[in-house]
């Protein structure tokens, strides 16, 4: 495993390169006499080597060299490609980290957790104190910072949820108020309709009573005529043959008035039991017509009485 083709300067440069790749510098000194270089070790302590004398490992710091098995040619080609990519990434990281350090950035003993970054050390911003990876260009949060971010995010979500609940509550209150207002208006409309119907019934009843009273008064005038004895005597004296013929051919006003009065009484009884405003109007109109017919009969009787005089 010994190889002395490297100089001490090259061995010193390899120490920094392997540390950037995640290898651990141990406190053990190389066992070769007159060699003062510390041994480098993989993370699981399965391999230790000296950058000056030993053959350099081909794997990474996370590999288990004791359990490594023989690989095929294709696997070796893939592994070589990965190693080449990692070396290029390490070289780029070293250059970028150097630039950041010239800008007063601090090199940390922490590596980027991103899988695409191979053992890239993090640097810290001197102003914001945030950790930064020069390869993936991401800001890396500590556990405390990540926890604070989660708390802020949760707080924001809680506030949004509270606002949404408050908005829903206001909408429910508005809907309840609208429903209560609609019910109130409906009740008022029903009350107005009931009052209008009751008023119409009362007016119809009053008209029917008035018509009935008029009919009774007219019947009283017809069935109880007031005539003086002198008028009766003159009637008897002036009755001649022609008058008797007219009287025999004339209609009987008493019978007509009696029939109309019976019809009006019937209509009046129907008015008392009716609840339909339209039908009440028709009944009231019929009663009015009957009252007019009775009035006409009374006037006709009076004319007939004057003819007899």
C-alpha cells in the first residue's frame, strides 16, 4: 500500500481536498518513520491511509471498504464517472468557498444535506448569519430556524383559518337575518291579507244588514199602507168599469215584493256564511239589485194607487 511518488506539498494539498470530500483527519500519525502526516479515515473508520505514502482510496468517505465486493466493468465505469463528477464538484466548491471567504464569509464544519451536493461544506453569511451552499445555492436552515419557520407557517395558517371561520360566521349571521326578515315580511303580509278579508266580510255584512233593514221598511210600507177614510170613499165612488178592467189586468205588486223579499233574505243568509271576497261581492250586487226591484215595485204600487184616486 506504500507509494512514495508524491511530495509533501502534494500530500498537504490532498489533506484539504479529502477533508472537503468528507474524510476525517484523525489524531493518529503515519506509522512510517520520519512521516509526520496525520492519517485520513472514512466516516465508518473502515479505511485509514496516509496522503504521502499510501495508495489513495477510490471510493468516498461514506463507503464501507471492509464490506466492498468485486464489481463488474460496467459498475467500475459508472463509479469512475461519479468520482470524476465529485472531483469536479469539489474543485468548484473549493474555488467558490475561497471567494466567499474573501468576502468575510465563514467556513463551517457542516455539510450541505442536499443529495446532489457531495460533502460540500457550508459557509455563513456575515450579515444575515444564514448558512449557504455554494453548489446548490440554497440557504440551509438550522433546526431552530426550521422550527421557527414551521411555527410562523402554522401561525399564518391558523390566522387564515380563523379569518375564514369568521367570514363563514358572518355569512351565516347574514343568512339568518335575511331569513328572519323574510319570515317577518311574510307574517305581515298574511296579517294584512287577513285584515283585508275580515274588513271585506264586515263591510259585506253591514251592507247586507242595511239592505235587509231597507227591505223590512219597504215591506212595512207595502203591507201597512196608510190611507184615510176619505180617500177610500173617493176610491169606491170613482171606480168604474174601465178601472175594473185595468185592475184585473194589472200585476199584483204584493206578490212580487214578497217574492223579492224572500230572495233577498236568502241572499242575506248566504252572505253571513260566505268567506270568499269575490262571492261576497257578487252576493252584495244581487242584494242591491233585489232592493232596487223592490223599490221599483213600491213605486209602481204608489202610481197604481194614484190612478185609482
